[in-house]
C-alpha cells in the first residue's frame, strides 16, 4: 500500500471561526466509516513541545491508523515564518510519509489563530498544489447575506486558482437555518461546484464552563468538576434584584454575580435544584472575594453539584472576558462531537460527497466503519430500547448521544425527578424520553399478574410477584416481553446474572434453540470476526456448541458478516483424538445436520481457520479454512481469554457481548462499560429488534 494507491482531500478555510472542526470531524468520520486506513495530516501546527493542537488531537482520536501526534504534523508556524520555502519542502516530505501508511488522508489547513496574514489561504493553496491534493473549501455564512457568501467564495476560488490549487466542493457552515437552501443554490449557481450547507448550532459556539473558568483565570470554589464540561449557552450578569434575575434565567445560562451578594447566590442554587426552573451551567463569583463563612457552610450543607467559580475581575471585566471565551471542540467535548457528527450526517449526502471528492475507498471493514454501520442501520427503523439503570451517569450520557444521533427511542427506569435532574446537570436533553419508576408505575399490576402466571409452576403468588417486578431488571424485561419496548440493555451497574435471569424466566429462547449464548464482534484493522461463546456458557456440550454455532452464524449474517463457521479445537481435521476434540467433531456434525446451508469446518485450529497459508497445507480443499469469519470456541475459558488477548495484543475493538438465542433482544453490558460501548450495544439491540420484526412479518 503505497502513495499511488492512496487519495487525499485538503480542507481549508479563508478565515477563523468557520466551524472547520465540525466539517473536519464529519468528513473524517465519513472516510473512516467507508473503509480503509484513514489518516490525518496537519501541514502547519503549533510548536510540538508547546501547547498541543486540539483539533489534531481530536481528529487522531477518530482516525483509523496508528500514526502518532508527531507523525501527523508537517511544520510549525515558526518554521513558516522563518523560511516559507524550506517549510513547504518539509511539509511535502512529511505528508508523503503519512500517505504511504494510509488509504486516504484528510489534510487540515491552518486556523488563523496563530498567524495573522492575509496570504494564509494562498499558502494553504500552495501546499495543496504541492501535495497534489484537491481542496474542500469551508466558508462561514454567519452574519452574511447570500451575495456576501458568494463574493467570499469567488475571491477564495480565484486565490486558489492563482496558486494552481483545485477546489472540488464547498461547504458553507454556520448558516441561518432558514436559509440553507438559498445559500446552497446561490453558491452552486455562481461557482458550479458541489455545495453543502450546515446550520448554525448554538451548542457548537458555546464555551464550556471550564473554558469560561480558564478565560477568567478562575478556580472552582465548589460543585461537581464533571459539570465543568457543560456548555454555557448564555452568560448573564446578575446585577439586579433576585426576582428579576429569576425571571431572566434560561436553560444552560451562566450567571455572573459578586460573591457578597449572598441573596443571589443562595437563590440561584435553590432555583437550580427546584422543579420548574431552568438548569444553570454555573455561577461565576467575581470581585476576588469568597462567600461569607455562614453562606459557605450553607452551600456545603446543600451539597449542590452546580459549579461555583471564583475570579478576581470586576463585573465589567468578567462579563467582557466571558463574552470573548472561545468555544473549542476537543477530545473531551462529547456533546459538541455528537452535534457535529449529527449535523454532517443530516445535511451532507455521504455517497454524493465521496463521489464528488473522487476518493478511492478500498473494500475493507475497519472498526470505525463497523461502528458507523451499526448507527446507520439502527437509525433507519427506530426501535424503543429500555435502559433500566437510570441512576448511572454513563447511561444518561449515552442516552444523550443516542438521542442526538437519532439511533433509537428510549425508556429509562428510575425516579423521574432524580433522573431528569441529573440529566439536566450533565447537560443531557431527555426530551421525548419516557422515564418510568417501577415502584409506582401504572404498569405494576399488569406486570405482577403476567409474572405470576409465568411462574405459577414455581409457586409464585401475586404479592411476591408484585415485589419482584419492581426490580428494574424484571420490570425492563417485562416491558420487552409485553411490547412496551423492543429490547433492553443493562449491566452497567448490575451483574450479568441479574440482567439475564429475568430473560430466562420471562422471554425464553427462540424456537429451535435451547441455549442462550453470546458473540463478540472483533473489529480488527481491516475486517470483523465473530467470536462465540465468550461470556455465557462455561462448558458447553456438543449439542450446546451446535446451538452456539448456528446462533452465532445467524447473528453474524444479521450484521453483514458472511458466516463461514470454524469449530475450534487444538486439533485440525482427523489428526487428533480425545474427549475434547470428539465433542467439537460431534458439534460440527450436528451443525451440518441442522443447518445444511451453513459453511462449517471442525475441529480446526485457530491458525488454520484464519490464515490462508496454514489452511493451504492443513485443509487445502476446505471452503472455510483460512477464511473463517465465525469462530466457535470449545469452552468459556478458551473463548474469554482469547477475545481479551486479541483485544489487547492486536489493538482490536471488541463489540459485545451480544446475547443470542432469546426470542426478544436483551443485551448485557460490562460494569466497566464506556459511554461508547453503551451506544454501540443499544444500536446492536435495535438492529436485533428490527430483524425480529422482519421475521414476525414473514
């Protein structure tokens, strides 16, 4: 894979504040999702040993290569100032070093923040011409008429032409939402270039409370440090009487007030906690003084999570500095990242963009591509997923991401007031989400009666059933069983047993399957394998192994993996004997009997299953050996250790476990699950529900 097989695109803008990070992230996500090893390159960046380039750090988090931060930098601004021609030569050399390791490269032009020069676009155009990379031009439409945006575009295109660079498409960002079509039409008519328009989104231009604190040189006096990542949607000076301040509060506002205005401080903290009032993003106590000791004791007693920030400036200086605080999208900007990706997905036709940019995309499946496809498939037919663990911040943050990306409809279990209050503190919008308290739900009587009937053979009575179904796992499972939800995801707080025991009792197994098992999707650098069972059945019998293999093949096919099943053992073919090998051999025979349409091989060793050269010598005529996609391990000990070894040693992304064999989808999370793991598992559950809906209709 050399430079001749790669392709690249140069994203540039003629000024600052275009929202280029949004466009860059969206384009990178699109490229990574389309396949191949996608790298990023920053021709001009900040001094490597000084402040790190937050845009580059953000993009490296989302690329699909193992390039380091230093690999992705061309030269520094200082080098450009000192000797532009030498800098250009160094940029070209370093770019080709990156290009050789990638299938496609996204090149990110400079930012107009570290260098003040009217010729900066010209220099970016010269770089693009020397890299032989077509340019995608990002323009700022905020506070400009259609004619002004067109004039800017024409000026930029002339500048590019003068420097022998080629623009292949335009993106007008930060548009008035009501003028998306008019801006697009005007640009396309004037330039003849493919054009996309993105609306201004308040979240993307709002600084976080932490960024306000940094701008002011302040310190966190009290409150939850986690909430410093919340966006301050507005900044208000609380200089009037408290009743007038309360009248003017809006969602996400940060209020500036002197620390000796005890009435304002206490009232704002109380309002933030009160039902019916907006949630604040923070309070900035200016003037270089701290609250009175009695007020401080009161604040401590209230244990409010609302960030209180102290700074030295007077009211005017504080307000002025807060107004100039710059919003940045960095690797910790979870909400901004989700909003940016959703804007690009909603307003840019990904197929059309790839076609217009003429980027060559290889036919491989990277981890980013697999995760992107999960989200896209889940979005097509929205399903309702119940999340029983509403008291966990990760669940609430994942819910926010799922809603912003329109992946699924959600029901969250827990005390409604507590869930919604904590979500608001975390800046998670739960609009449209049903929050149900199992202990007081109107569904309680119905669920108790159904559970009593299901378990009457075990001596269940209505009183005990009523107590049992108030447990969130039982309540959520009954919601799925009775059609109030299409699937359930749990396990961030509860054990696997707590999550799946109700499913065994209530939902039971699919017809023709007697074993509930699991599969992990192992996303390697350029393809995805399915491993089963690595989480549920400790020592399966031959019949259970056959169940696991058939279920794993069906699950894999549902997620776009053509099933070629390898029944793994320490022996290949007829070369070995013993109880363990015989069990696998028997299981493979049962799979052939029960699912004759499946390609299956076993017993077979792992290397013969996945390595064509080994397969050629050990099983040359097998349609599975050397190209297996579904690998079935003989027991849980082998499977669990192997998936973890591959995950850590090969830097693979493990998605799962995905439970299979149940009549309706229930999935278990690791108690160490990250927000991204929860998002992926909900998407998987929704896709499983889509498949079961299709089966029901046939």
